[in-house]
C-alpha cells in the first residue's frame, strides 16, 4: 500500500543524493531542469520520480492529462531553492509502472499519510465535489468527457487531440500529446474508473471521514474546463485548519 510512499521516497532520495554528485557543468544544468531521476518500489509497483534541490520534502504530484514534467518550467526553479522537491509520476503513467488491475488505482494506493501540509491545484476537493458531480447539472456537462473513459479498452482510439485541447501552452500541449500517443492509456483511465463518480448521477455519496487534517491551501485557476467554480463554495467545513483559497484569473487547468 502507498501509505508508505513517503518513507520510500525519502529512502530513495538518500540514495539519489549519494549517486548524483557530478562535476560536469552540462550535467549540472541538465539536472537543474530534469532533476535526478529514479524509481521506488512500492509493493511491487515501480514509481518513477525526479528530485531537485535540498531542504524539507515538498512533493508535487501531477494530474491528468499530464506527467511529472509539468512542474519543470516554473515551480521547480523556485521551490528547489528551499526544498527537496520530488515529482512522482503517477502510477499508470510511464515510466512508472502501469499495473493491470483497476483496484491498483484506488485512492488509497497513491495517498500518503505522512503529509504535513497540502497545496491543491485545480483538483477535486472530494467532499465538495461529490455532491456537485451527483446533483449539479453544470458539473455534469463539464464531466461529460469522462463517460467514454469508463468503457475504454486498450486498442480503442485515444482521441489524443481532444484530451490535450485545454493545455494552453502549445509547446507543452504537443509534448503531452506525444507522450499520451505513445503510452498505454488504460492505467491513466483507471484512476477515473476507481475514483471518479460515474453515471447514473443523483446518488447520496458519503462524505464521512473526508475532512482534511493538515494545513491546506487551494490554488484555483479560474479557466478550469473540468470543474465547476462552485467547488470553491463551502470549503471551510472540510478543513480542520484554516484553508487558504487563491483564485488565479486567466489560467487554466
Ligand atoms: C473518442 O472519440 C470518439 C468519437 O467522438 C468517441 O466515440 C469515443 O468514445 C472517444 N473515446 C475516448 C476514450 O474518449
Ligand atoms: C511552454 O512550455 C514549454 C515546455 O514545457 C516551456 O519551455 C515554456 O517555457 C512554456 N512557455 C510558457 C509561456 O509558459
Ligand atoms: C500518434 O502516433 C502515430 C504514429 O505512431 C502518428 O501517426 C500520429 O500522427 C500520432 N498522433 C498524434 C496526435 O500525435
Ligand atoms: C438523498 O438524500 C436526500 C435528503 O438527505 C433525500 O431526500 C433523497 O431521497 C436521497 N436520495 C437518494 C437517491 O438516496
């Protein structure tokens, strides 16, 4: 189970630091951007990650459709000055393993209980999102793209250009299109199968136990095409510590 991933990542890092020393200037510059790449074994699933900088551990987890390189241009350059930044590639996303079973993608398989703080960037805030996806017609419209995902079988068209259409940076959009095009797709979609509510909507899903118990912040980029702005409503109820919400106009998912 992934509950140990923090520990494994730290163990991996200690190793990485020892192996990463290099006097070659080109390779130093290369590492500043691409980090030190390595893998950890988490209960038989190999998880790829990159690490940068030094200091307290800061884990930046990519979403979909994307990969761990999403943080390279801006966030790494800043945060690596103060933190050991680790960017894992989600399971199901090469070069991490793509385990075969749907159950391998359940939330518990990729959540750590070692968090000291959490910053969420345009990701569903689950206890607020569950009632929205079940009962809000605008959210239904925004979630239509997920419906073919539940029935996807390897070999079916991936619709690469549709998947990447909302990535605003054209260069990065092309890179992710190429990555999705050449990668297995089912592992990426099994995150939806296991965690994202499917029709028929209108169910009363339990939100019990979903209160966040570490200090948290949410960065909300207003042009998100997948999540209703209503996700910003009623957040306070779900965070034991203060929740800070920062809304960024003109930015997308
Ligand atoms: C791809 O697009 C076709 C045509 O719009 C659609 O029928 C199919 O369900 C889509 N598949 C996926 C996985 O999105
Ligand atoms: C767009 O993405 C590319 C590749 O990740 C990056 O090098 C470039 O700086 C980005 N441009 C902007 C304006 O964010
Ligand atoms: C996907 O890759 C195939 C060749 O493997 C290529 O013909 C096709 O144009 C690519 N599509 C996209 C959207 O990159
Ligand atoms: C959901 O809960 C509401 C009130 O709590 C109730 O009126 C409704 O019948 C329930 N619906 C289902 C499908 O259980």
